[in-house]
C-alpha cells in the first residue's frame, strides 16, 4: 500500500505547532470567494462565470447533492491505495488537471506554474490549446511528469497537424479533443466587461509559436498582434465538425484519443464505434450551453452503455473528495479538476496549485477511508444512495 494521501492533514496540523498556517483556505468550496480578493474583475469572472443564466453550473453542483455516501464499518480501511491507471498513465488518485486556457490572466507564470506543481505530485496535467505558454515551454516545466494535450481543432488542417506533431514530440501522451466549444456561448459576465483575452493575444501562445501558422502571416505575431489575432479567430471558431472527421485525428496521432464534451448516451456509443479510446462526460463546467443536463446526471447511463468499451472520465462540478468518490462510484475511471486549481494558481502560483491539489487528494483519500473502502475498484453505485429531490 502507498502512503495515504490523507496524511497531508497531519502535515498541516504539525506546521500549526510552529504557528505556520496555510497561506489561503484549504476548503476547496470557498476558493472562488477568496480568489475574488486577489484578482481583477475581468480575470475573476472569466474563470468563475458560465453560460447564460448559470443554470448548467448550478445543475452540476445540485446533481452531487442528489447522492449520499453510505459508509461501511469495521473494514480495515486504514490499509488502502487510491492509485489507478487510465489509458496507460499512472495516477496517485483518479484525478487529472483539466485543460484550462489563458492561465496567465490569474498568475504571470500561468501554465508553467501548473505544470511544475502537477509534476511534483505525479498528477497528470492536460494542456489547453489556449495556453498562455508554448507546448515546448510547458513540457520543459513539467519535466518527467505525466501530461496530456487538449485540442481545440483548428480549421486549417496543416496547422492542426503541426500542433499535434509538436505535442507528441514534447511528450504529451494522450489527446483530448474538446467538442463543445467550436463557438463561444453567450457569457454575460464577460460580455458586460467586453473581456476576451484572446483578442489581446493572450492564450494564443501555442498557435502564435507554430511554424505553419506563422508562415501564413505577413509579419510575426510579436510584431503585429492585431493581424495575428485576426487570423487566429476564424481558425478556432465557426465550424462544427461531424463524426466522419475523426479518422483525420487517428491518422495524425499515435496515442490514445479522448473526446471531451459527451453528454448523450448515443454520442458515447458513436465515439466507441468510431474507435475512440475514451470520453470525458462534461458540459464544460457550465460555460457553454445554458440549461444543459448536469454531467453527473449523464454519467451513469453513459458508463453503463460504453464503460466496457472505453475509458470514461468526468468533469464539471468537482469540488471535494466526496464529489470524486461519487463520480467514480457512478462509473468514471477518473475525474478532471478545473476551476479550484486555477483559484490556487491565483493565490500562490505553483505553491498555490500544489496546495489545492494536495488538499483535494487528501480529502478524497480520507473520504474513501471513512466510507469503508480500500481502493477505487470497490466504489460502485452500491456505495451511494439517491435521495429525493
């Protein structure tokens, strides 16, 4: 058995004997409120906000409250191991860092700080195409850490292939293709402030550094940002592809391919039929379609339909260790952690990300233990009960 991740709480208590307190809250449900004190309104609401009225964001959280953990006693749960493996990647717990772009708007080091923190904990990070830093620089910061790459599918196939080749060369092992963001949703919080970082050349580092993209410019982006932005915008917006486009990705990516944004059982079946290696059951954290189904409500049916054919990952609404346990029990092999680690980045850069991730891993490990389980393999729907609305 590995050293319990929950031991992090003992470390915190022992530091307290020397009057050393955590620099910001370890309550992962309160991080958004505390981050508001350190961020300007534009960046804060870009991370915090969702689509439309925020109904999908609320639904994501409400879905977790519909389920309760049923603990078991006298189970020798002091001996446990919550590590796992997904698509050939070893994880200390069933958690990956979700792909979140433009991280430099909350901290100057952005994805570089996240990459270092993730590597130090052995937790895979998924790098967004909308990164503030290049593929190569993030890979260098991540060192020997496990890393996946998220693709916003460019409308220029030559640029797409170039980016995929760069990611593979830089040691990113799994491709995560986001399907639900081919155009931006109506996001009132950003619109009220006319705040879209990409239009100022932030979150465009991967594309702006790409040799194929640069070859089509009259001047390099660093000399003429507005012209580069004008070429960047139509590259990533306006085209909703179809299922027949997927073989292109398989042709140009040798590793596992995961489709992110699946919410319907039929789409999950089509992904499996298309030979995809996994899916992420996700509604983009409520940032894309207002009034959509909660991801957790979609998870059980999808897991039952295709869980024996492909890897099932989950995101949208994960905030606590109990949330992770519930998602795993309902059929996910692992979850993607999103906004909380970005709030940690805002608070303290690399150290801030590390504190948030360690807190969540400790919370999950202790939740597994106190519910009477030894490993994530024991987490099934029988670990939960559904309560009346």
